[in-house]
């Protein structure tokens, strides 16, 4: 009975697991069915999301498998975000991968497996389940990074990601073992109780190691070095996936462990989070300035954005967490949109371009694409009236409410540095002479997804503010 | 139907946006027409607004409220100060479109769309009654202006556009943090409520500085003015008009709407800073203007000097000074806009802004010379033009606070006469040394239509300023009453009436006649 109840709480993961296995079988017999399997995978994600919605509507807040997982509003919100991001990554991919000769039926299956891992990550309430989820997600990601097998850069990206990712997992595990040793339990709740009194040095060491490992996964400075290389080397749809869904999952995981396990000792981790946030913002902003490759630029942009998101965590308040979720939602839309634009940069011979020189004067030859790209850039820079502004605003609002004024001031000043390189993209597209290397896009799917995401990032997105506010507040409340 | 029941402000905000969307999808010819029609429609609505505004009615009129965007309240409403600045915006917009009629030939649809969006954002800044909504309008203006300078600008347009964007962005971001703090403190983002919230004196200083960082850059005040000459010189003519005409006024409006009434104590504490910077600006930028070889640069520096008079007037804490500052803002918006148009007229013919390439234009362009003369005189502050009224009032107000600051600021008028007349002499008088300049044709019908309305308003404001003072008087009095508790004691020895406690020209009361004398 207990098992049945637990299983019913992880129905989304079960659906995804069985779909992944079935599709893998299908792929074994039908080698060329990549597109079909992609469509079926999106269907599986939709079905899983439907269950999550049902949980959310019911307001479930129950733990499963003897406290290994929890099914609560926070996890469910993160799952929906993850599924949406993964579905978009699936929708935009097939044509690109076919063109570059890398389309395999395993691509959607790996994304599904990764989604299961992420589902476990966001609902884990135990160090063991946390690690299992994280590794399932990471291992799928390592393979995805080197998915373009014939491309040397892709292979390099996969190897780099794997070696550094393994190192980070090791750090995380080491920290987890220290925490287990000093707290006497792997369950977040028990660790939280053990931390109520005086916190020993060993426990602090454990927390630092865990946070370092997680900082790697969310590509926060100073553990960000892998990001530009992996983002550049991986096939663009995979990069779009990396920049969206796993970020959401890893950040949600960080939020949960920090608040549920270490929540009572805010002074232990708050300064770490603040330092990491500020470093990420500044390194992300400064590092992007010299980049010539647009995917590397997006990598630094994601480092920069993670910094802003972490400001919400540094507050340690319910308002801060809700703000992070708002930012994450908008960030997913912005970053996926930018990558959709990048994927449309195709020259007349069908080759994909990703350098600054290629988008020179794009607004003259492809005005709609340039306009969409400009919207995403201004939105990422947080310039009103674009929707990205709202994300920054709520995060800084939470920081101000929590009394972290210096953090807010430094962070917002650094965002002006960040604006510089976003502006550079707009400048190259709008002010420079046309290079005329980019051909008309023949991929209707990309045009439509790009257009929809651009509309969501335009001031039209403001209409979503009330609903977004309600849902994120509801999700954040589950942690307090 | 009663005019107050129609959401006039929302309609005024919506018309340009809709028109901008159309402009993006049509040919150049139609885009120009759409833009002109939309701006004229807004001008007509502006006139309706002006006529139906009741100076004796409620403080905030034409108010609208909707909760579409959650915490960002769509709350609009205007008082007299907003009204005059909105009028300035809608008045200048059709002129800008007209000024770009032939000089802009590439990407016309996008150009018109950018200008129309600017119009919406400018009206929004002056009409917003919610702090966050204000910030959005205030900051969003950066994007179209960045594109206008960067796409349609001159040689060094890219440098100028970056400088413009990053300078103003950095200034405003700090203000955003302050705004968030204020919203936390007061529990509302409603500007009319915040206007009557007393913030702790200690916090006021920080808040004041944060707002100052933004408005001083926007204004611009010395030493953060350096973006302005670059932006002005590189922007297309109409861009310069909007920049000088309306965007700079956002800084002054900000001081007036936020810094003064919300942080009276801090404002009083920082009077020496504001006056000091303004004094430096007046003298320094006037001297810099004297040696400019580039017409637009000269006018840009003169803008900084004029804006310094505005800041002096605003921080006098008395009725005359603040009214004067508002009139200087309006007058400068018209006059510098007109001067940039005058530059544009001859730039379109000879494609150079260098002063020495012209000369003796009064011979071959008499109508042009006459109009240019009028605007030069208005810029100098000749009695009978709008410039005189504003400068006189603000300096008269400043005299009550600081005689020294007034003395130094007044030299700006003398220096202003110097550089403007010197400019005029070099362009309009003297021998016709340049054959190509001598062959230029006089202003055509279109250019006449652009300059003549401004000339009429400049003279109107100079001869009968009451039209423009009437709607703002009560609102300025409200601000003066609000800041009175912190008003500085003047250093002038001459005290006939205690004017700090009896603001001049309070409509009722026996002291009316006595105070009237100051006009």
C-alpha cells in the first residue's frame, strides 16, 4: 500500500521512464524514426506535465518512498518549467540535427531520461535521491553534449563536460558524506534538525563542498569555466537545452537543499551565495565582452543570469524564492528564444553560422529575425519595457526587502556592464553594414517558436505577471 | 459625453503604438503619412486635454486606474506640470516627423516607428502615477533613442549611441533600487500617496542621491553631461529635437516630481551641491560653447547651460524659482528644438555642420535668417521671448536663496548672448565667402510649417506667459507648501516681505497685490 501511494506520487516520472524505454525499443528497430520519436517524446512530456498540473491543482504536499522524494508545489512548478523547456528543445531540434547529419533516435530518448533525472532532482529531499537524480541528468547531458559525433568540437565538449562534471559530482559526494557524518542522516529534514544547534566545522566543510558541486551544475562562478566551451561545442539545440531545463532543475535543487537542510543556519551559507552571485554577475558580464562566438556569448550570459537568480536565494525569504522562480521562468523564455534565433543563422549553402561577423547588418536582410533577436537581447539586459526587466525587478525587490541593499546596488550596477554586450549584438545587427551571409529561413517551426517566445518577452508578457505571481508565490510557500 | 470619462491618456499612449506597428509593414511614403496623422491626432487630443484641464479642479485630473499588470499599476493622471510637458511633447512630435520627411531616406518605416514609440514613452513618463510604471516609461525610452542615434545618426553614431545608453542606464539603475526601497517603506507605488509620505531624514539622503544619479545624467548636469554633445551631434535632426526638447525635461520633471516633494530635507541639504554644479555648468559649458566649430555641438553645450538654470530654479524652494524653472524647461524645449531644426535646414542643403562653411546667409536666405534670429534671441533670453520669462523668474527666485549663485548663474545669460550672437554673426552676417552656401535656397514651405508654429509659441510665451503659468501655479504652490518645512533661509539682506512664509501670489488674501509686483 505504501509503495502504491508512493508510486502514484511519481506518476510523471513513471510515464517518462516507460515512454523512454518504449521509444528506445522503437529506435532499435526503426533507425530513421528520429522525427517520429521526437514527436512522441513531446507527447510523453505533455502527458507528464498534465499529471503535474493535476498535483498542483490539488495542492499535494506529501513525501514518497520514506522521505526520499516529496511531491509539493515547489517541485511541481519546477517540473513544469523543465518539461516546457525540454519540449521546446525537442521541437526545435530535428531539422537542425538532420542538416548537420547528427540526428539519431536517441536524442529525444536522452532528453526524456534527463527529464526524469531533473524530476527527481527538484523533488529530492534526501542526499541519496538528490545524487541519483543529478547523475541521471548529468550522464544524459554528457552524451548529448557530444551528440554530433563527427564534429571534433562536439566530442571535445562532451569530454570536457564529463571530466569536469565528474569532478563536481565528486565534490558534491564528498560534501554529502561529510554532512552525513556530522549530521547522522541523509534526509534533509534530519540534517535540518541536526543543524539547529551549534554548527561544527566539519558540517560547514560539507556544506561548502555541496554548494561548490551545485555551483558547477548551475554554472555559477567560480565553477563556470566549462560553460563557454561546452556551450560552443555542443550542437545548438543541445546548448539551448543545457541553458534552460537543467539550469532550472539544478537551481531548484539548490534552493531546496539550502532551505530545507541548511535553512536554520542562514549565516553559514548566505555569504557563500552572495559571493557566488556577485562573482557570477561580474564574470558573466565582463567575460562576455570580448567574445566573437555568439554561443560563447550566450554561455557568459547564462552565467550572468544565474548570478541574478542567486540573489533571490541569498535573501533566504519566501519572497526571494518566488522572485527566483519568476526570473527562472522568464529566463527560460529569453534564453530559448535567443537560441532559436541562433539556429536560424544559416548561410546560403545550408551551413550554420554562429559568429558576430555573420550577423552583421542582419536587420537589413532578415528584419524579423533581427527584431526578435534584439528583443531577446534587450530582455536579457533587463531593459524595460521588455519582460526580462520584470525578472530583475522582482529579484532586486526581494533583496531590498531582505535588507541586502549593498548586494542589490552592486548587482544592479554590474547589470549595466552586462548591458554593454547585449547592446553589441543589437549594434552589429542594426548599425553595421550588411554582410548578407544569412539566407532566408526555411524552417517554419523555428520561425513560429521564435516568434512566440519573442512575443512572450515583449511587453505583452506583462499580462502574465499576475498569474506568474500567484503561481510562484504558491510554489515558494511550499518550502517554508 | 464628458471629456473626463474617456481615458484620454490611454488613448494618447495607444495611438502611437498602433501607428508604429503599422509603420513597420508599409512603404516609406505611407509610413510618413501614418506617422504624421498619428502625431497630429495626438496633438489634437493634447489640445483637448489642455482645454478641458481645470486649473482650479482636483490636483490630479484625467485619472485612470487598472490592475492588469499585478504589482505594476496602470495608474495615469496629470497635474498642471505634467500637462504642460505633455503638450510640449505632442507639439514637437509632428514637427519631428515633418523634419524627417525628406532627410530620412533609408528604413523609413522603422524610423517612424521608433519616433512614435518615443512619443508614447514620453507621454507615459509625464502621465504615470505609479512608480514602477514611471520607471518603465522612463527607461524604455533608451531603446528607440539608441536605435535612432545608431541607425540614422552621423559619422560617430555608434560611439554616441553607446555612450548615451550606458550613461543613462547606469544612472537609472541606482534609482530603481531606491524606488524599490520606497515602495517597501510606504507599502505602495502610488505617486500621489508617496508625495505625502515622510521618509526618515537619514534615508532621504541616500534616496535623494540615487534619484540624483539618474536625473542629473538625464538633465544633464555638469560633470555627467558629456554624453549630450555626442548624442546631439550624431543624432539626426529630429532626434536632436526630441532629445533636447523633451528627453532632457525628464530630468527636470524628475527633480520636481520626486526629489523635491518626497525628500525635502535632503533636497535642502544638498542645495550647495546642486547650486555648485549648476554654477560650474553655466560658466564652463558656456565658455565651451563659445569655441565650438560645430553648430550642433554649440547648441548642445548651450542646452547644458540652460538646464543648469533650471536646476538652480528648482532648488530655490520658492514659487517664483520653480515656476521659472518650468518655463525655462518649456522654453528651452521649444527654442533648442527650433535651433536644431534651423541647423537641420542648412545641413540638408550643404551636409556640414561646420560653422565656417556658412556665412552671409541673410543675403540669400532672408526668411531663414529672420527665424533663426528670433530663436537666437529667445535662447539669449531677450524680453518678449519665452527665454526671458523663465530665466528671469528662476533667477529672481534664486536671488532669495543665494545671491552668489544668482550672480554666477546670471553670467550665463551674458555668456549665452556671447556665443549665440557670435554663432548668428558667423552664419547669417558677413561676406558670402562660400559659394555653395551662398547658392542655397531659402526655407521652403515644409520647413516654414515646421518653424513658424514654434516661433508663434515662443513669442506667445514671451508676451503672455500667463497662459502657461496658469495651469502650473497651483501645483507649484503645492510643492512649495510641501517643502516649506525644509526651505533654506536666504542670504539676501533685502527683505521687504517675508516671502518664505507667504509664497507670492497666493490667490486669496491681502498680500496678493504686494507679491504681484515681482512679475
